[in-house]
C-alpha cells in the first residue's frame, strides 16, 4: 500500500495533480506520445508521426509489455519512413533514430545532388562508420 501511494504521489506530481484521491482516477484525459504516433500512422499522416516520434519508447525499461510496444512502434515508424518518397520524413526520422543506417541511406537516395540537406545525411552516416 505504501509503494502504491508513493507511486501515485509521483504520478500526481507528473500530471500536475490530475489524479483524484481514494478512487485514483485521472480528472482530465491524458495523451501518450507513442499512441499519438501510431494514430497518425494509422491515419496515413506520416508528417505528424515522424514529427512526434522521439525515438525508442522508454529505452531503459525491460518490462515485457514495454519491450513489445517499443519494437512495434519502431518497426511501424521505420517501415513507413523507408516507404516514403519524401526526404524530409527520412531526415526527421534520422534525428530520433541516429543509429539507423537505412534511414540515412534512404534520405541520401531521395535528396537531389545539389540539396544542402545531403550534408546532414552524409554526416550521420559517417558518424556510424
């Protein structure tokens, strides 16, 4: 009981007091960036999905459910980016996934030879070499 109260106290502070006492309910709807990313992908809105994607979900967690969500989210975003014909998707994804070689290579294949953004994709790739 004391652990639960401690965790709820932490959660109450993190949400700005948006949890009621005793029944422990949120007083206002909360959002989750991972869910927002997946909703954007499901709606076909890759611009929003790559803008909201901030990298691996809770990367320090070893919880099986989090690991599953993390992998699902990474694969969904990555596959959508690699299928996109728009270089800004690959470049934006590369900010959140700096170690993803295929994403940086995809950006380079989409960018015109004179496009200054090629320098960013090239630098990201060279950093990984």
